[in-house]
């Protein structure tokens, strides 16, 4: 029995804070490897290419596989250059940002 191939992205964006020039903090998104983001206890994630919601998988794997993310919304995977559905599409579609980006 064949298993369905999963979308696996090993990098994502994590929300961080930096000091603003006039004082205080401002949020920004930084690209990180998923395993590093988990080790650093980051809590907010999004796709590095389309900005869509992602879910973290494989973080408790005992087989030695690295943690990864995949799109929560199928529509994001269909039009994101990192999405499995986009990579498999043969209809000449163009990539675009998520209709529901994580801010």
C-alpha cells in the first residue's frame, strides 16, 4: 500500500521583535530552518514564500526525520512556489501570495 506524499518544507518564517530607532519594539519576519525555530522556542510561523499559515509536523519523530512545515490551506499549496500541489501542476499557473496571510 503506497502512502501519499506529504508536502515538506524545512524552512519557514518566524515572527521576531527588534528595537525600533525611536524606542520600543517592532515585529518582523525572519527565515529560519524549522528545527532551529523549534530549538529557539519560536511560536509564530508562516510560509516563507506565500506568507500563508503552516502547521509544524515531525517534531516528535523518533525515526530521526527532521521537523517540517506544510500549508494549512490547500489553496495556499496550490499557488505557493514551495507548495507540493503547485510543483505538480501542469496547467501553467503562476504563484501568488496567500489570500489569508499571517501578519
